[in-house]
C-alpha cells in the first residue's frame, strides 16, 4: 500500500500540486467571504436585540443543511464550478464566525465603554479601539473553527467540477483504490494542520499580549 502511494505521488506530482492549489484557493475565498459577512452580521446582531434573533436563527438554520445538499441546490442557479462551491462553503463557515462575533461584542464590559465615552471617544473610536480589540479573541476562535470546517468540506467541491483534493478521493472511491483515498485524506489533514499552524502565527501577531511571559 505504501509503495502504491509513493508510486502515485512520484508519477502525478504536478497534478497533486494543482489539486492542492485549487483546494486552498476555494477554501480561502470562501473563508474570506464568510469573515466579511460573519463579522458584519455578528456586530449588527450584537447592537440590535431584534436583529440578533432573526440573524442568528437564519444562519443556524443554514448550518444544519448538509454542504452537499447546498451544492446540489445551487447548481440550477449558478451551474457547476467554483462559484457554487465557494458559496456553499461560505454558508457553512458563516455561523461559527457570526456567533462568536456577536458573543464577543456583547461581552465587552459596559464600564469600559462608559470610561471610553467619558474621555471623549466617538462611536467609531469605541468600535475600533475598545469593542473590536476586546471581541477579537472570540472572533478569531470562530474563524479558526470555520477554517477547519471549510478545508475538510472543500473536498465536496470536486463533485461539481470545482477541483481540489476531492478529485483524488472521489477517483479513489470510483476505482476502489485505497491508495488514492489514503493520499487524498492525508493531504486534506496536512492542509488543515498547516493552516492551523499559520493561523496560530497570525493570532500571535494580532494578539501579542496573550503570549507574553510574565517577568
């Protein structure tokens, strides 16, 4: 089995590299779109009790719909390829980001907001210098969860011709080749771990105070 895997990798190195690039492209575009919508929606939900209920309920309902079902439903509207795949993955990734963003903003201590207003901060300055920095740890936690879900679920994009590592896995299923299933699964796992490692570095840059050692 190991030899079969090595032989496939040696003979199809460029194709595997292309599949990895496609997989990451789809995942990152979907994640970026989800961050924009999730953070904006989470903030809107945190400042409006009425809006919170329907915004949160809407995306929680979408979350329980399987990604494959969303892909199938989008085909008549968007056709096949990257566009429906990115849309479906974005819908999958929005709920954890939106939920954590909403909770993060709502948990900002009121006394800190009052103190900031007391020194003359505007609403925009409050958001930029108080609300957002204090909510950032929870927002990043939501993005981290979404990142793992998106990379794992992006394998389904191959079902509608969007490429990615799912093509190797589905080819393995069709041909009953365990070596291809193993290669595809390991590569997806490695991408997830590698992405989490890079995300941890970004988190350290954004929140260096969390990692400073006490002197």
